């Protein structure tokens, strides 16, 4: 997912404004032996035609101010919907757990859970697409320090929330393994009490790789990013070798970006940078999304639950949703509220499992009929989504966003 918190600078489209004037390569007139006459040999007064030509050339060579960025409220909207969709998808997961992922144990609850998980399956791929757009198009990193700050905006909340979930599991006696062992495992990969945080273990390496390419293209040499990428690439093999040599129970090294996430990011950057979808075409893309959703539901029931993010069916659904929403105009009167919800999305994603796992047994039961299953899932989604966003807004007001997401 999600769910990546993109900073204010990453909300905008268009080329990034330069941090400072960067000297360009010297022109031919500045090179010794380039054919330019020595100043002493030049006439004191230049001919009018020559002077005018030089003024024209100088004007043409003058740097042009970077175009002003336009805030992408349509991407803000996508981010909010993604955050809500991930939560609703997890509600569907609770329905599936209640019936042991089998329709024989409760047909209504099974199909309710399967539908909710399927209709939201595009959310995580869309998060990767937005992440790619942010790094490659919206706000390319200016230097290695920019990438470090963006990474820390993910890593710090992940560390804090992992500790919270481990403490919560220890208190409820649901961790399943010794808490100190899980704490060590959480440093290198996702652990069960905070299973939903897996996304960030993929997101951080992804933005480091894409950001490094952009910095290299800009002529920078971010050696700190290179060192981080070396650790990320060598980590799995090094941990595996250490386990074989010592016989220790070495944690899994989970800071990895899969090929599919890279493809979603790169293709998403391309698609989100295209002109806005015409209004008359949005209906066709929504119809395509409905068709893709039907195939996803079929796949989840007949082939595999949970359907992989790399599935072509999920990719088709994600592309249809993206084109249906790309460039949609957000009325000015709702933009301030949308901005607040966007800022709270990451925190809501981090927090919501605490509520969901606590409340789900009181709402979801395998014995529900069709109306009961739909009502229980809707109620559980509401009492999870709304408080999660509310609590996130609260700690945002308290200045804790950098710690809690």
C-alpha cells in the first residue's frame, strides 16, 4: 500500500525548480583556442548589426524560469481513496478469516469478504504508481539529502508503529513468538502483529533506486545512496550466508523492492503524467474497471486468495482506475478538506489495524446471512476508517506527523 506519505513538494506536477544556479559547461567562446579574438584585437565600438545580433543571442541563451508547479489534487484524491481502500480490503480479509477462506463455512460472509478484497485490490499498485510519479515526475530529488529525508519519513513511523504493535500483541498475548525475537525481526522485515507495514519495506528501496537514477541523470554523485543500495542488494544473500555459517536463527532481510513494484512505479509515472482523461472517456474506463473486477473476483475464488499484486488482472483493474481518475477536477471548496485527509492518510493506515483486530470479532461472524454480512462489514469499515483518520488528524495537529505518520 499506500499506503507512502508524499510531502508537499511531491504533490505538484511539472519540472522541479532548481535549488540553485548550477554552472553549465563553458561555451565555445570561453575556451582558449576556440577562435574567439583576444580582447585587445576587438574594435572599441562594435557595428550596430553585430551588437544587435549579439544581444539577440544573449537573450536567447538567458535562462528561462522554471514553470510554476500545479498542485495535483487528483492525485491527492487517489491517495485518500487508496488509504480507505486498504482499510476496507482488510475488513474483507477479516470476513475471509472468519470462514476459514471457504464458502462452505459461511457463503454470505465468504463472498462479502472476497468482494471487498477484490474491489480494493488496485490500491497497493496505485500507491507504487504514485510513488513512481512523485520521484520521476512530480518532485525529483535534488540531492542525496532529499532522498534521506523521504526515506526517514517512512522508516521512523514504521519503527515506532512496529514497537506499538509488538507491545499491543504482548499485552493481548497474541504475538505467537517471543517479543524480543519479533522486535529483532521487525528491524529487517515485517512481523505478524504489524503485517500491514510490509509495504514500506518495499517502498523505501524503490524510491532509493528511482531517486538514484534521477540524481545520476542530473550529474550528481550521491555516494550515501549508493552505500544504502549496496546494503539492500547484498542483505538477503549476506543474511542467508550468515545463517548457514553460524547456525543462528537469522532474521529475514525484507527491505526489498520487487520487480512488479518497480514496473508499477515506472508505468504509473508515465500514465499519471499524461493529459487528463476526457470526461466522455471516463465512463469507458470505469466500465473496464468493472470488467477487470469481475475477473479478479473469479481469480480469487478459483485460483488463489489473496491475489498477487503482480497479477495481470490486478494490473488491468489498476490501470482502468488510474485513467478514470487521472486529471479529475476537484472543486476549490473541497480542496482544503481533501488536503487534510491526504495528510492524515499515512497515519490512518499505520493505526487502523489496532482498531480492526480489536473490533472485528464483535462484528464479523460466519453465521451471518447476506444482509447481516453486508451490514456488519459496512459497520466495521466505518468504525475503523473514521476513527483512524480522526486520530491521525489529531496527532498531526500536535506536530507528531514525522513520528507517527
